């Protein structure tokens, strides 16, 4: 593991701070069924961390459909309308355990905090969860042109925070995000099942174990 001074912590949103994958799944499945094929939860795993349009391409590959650019745009828009309906009812109860407390702990130690998400719905989600103020900087899918595994979202977050890439640590649940962090020259903590996210420097199952180490602000 590379020794580094963590001056900034950069958090992915979906799957790290909140489990939105279940809502993406409902919306993609609804689209697949409308198009005449099924879409399983295992298929949905392939979409984690992946941009909306790339997710649609994967879905269409699974269904064996060849679709024009214009139809793809319309399908992605329809899926997003359903997804937005689902997430509009979210409440702070859906925050993943310990995430906000751990962010507050880091901030109390002077570490800068950014959100770096592929989602174009990040501001709605932050609003519903009432956690916008937890971040010094928010970079989402509306602000970058290249999706993870391209490092753009992370390098932009570091630049906005004014912290060198090498002093940033990324928290990620998706392979594409881990790759993006590594390509940005940042440290990476995987959040997920041990055995997955093999390229991350360490993998944690969630934030609660970190809090039980007495790392809560006093
Ligand atoms: C990522 C999710 O954070 O955002 C992906 O892990 C999703 O599953 C991507 O496709 C884009 O999200 P949105 O909200 O812009 O469709
Ligand atoms: Mg994620």
C-alpha cells in the first residue's frame, strides 16, 4: 500500500452513501420488460458505476436489440423519468449506516470532502437525503464529459478542492470507480464485499466498523 497523507476524501454517491441501485434496477427492469425481455439483479450488477447511456447499451446487449441513436435517447429519458419518480420519495433513513458520521469525523480533522458521482441526479438525491452541506465540493454527471473509469470526475473534484491528486483518497463501490481513482493517482478504499474490488488498496464492508474504532468526533 502507498503511504500517503490524506488531505481530501472523495466519496462516490450511489452504493457508498446511499443504495440507489435498487431504484436503478426497478427502472431498468421496467424498460426491459416493456421491450420484451427480462433483466435480472445479476445483470444489474454490471451497471454499477456505469453512466446512463453505457448502462442502456449493456441492457440492449442483454436483450439482443439493435436500436437507433434517437430511440436510445428516448429510452434513456423514459428510464430516467421512472427513476426520478422512485428516488423522489427517498428520505434520510436510506443513508447507508455510518456514512454521514464518518464524513463529519473526517471534516472535524480538517480533511476536505468532495462528492464525485457519475449520476446526473446527484443534486436531487443530496436534497432528498438532506446532506448537501456535508460536502465542500460536488462534481456530478452534469459537470464532466467522460464517465468512470476515466478519472475526470475525481481529478476535477481534487482541483476544485485545491488538493493534489496524490493526497486524495476515494471511497468507491464499483470496479469502474476504483479504476478511475487509480488512474487519477489517488488512494482508493473499496466499499463492498471482501473479495470484490481487488484493485482497491483496502476494502471495507461499510463505515460503521470505522466508527467503532472510536473515530467519532467528540
Ligand atoms: C452511477 C450509478 O452512480 O450513476 C449507475 O452507479 C448510474 O448505476 C450512473 O447508471 C448514472 O446515473 P444517472 O442518475 O445519471 O442515470
Ligand atoms: Mg457507486
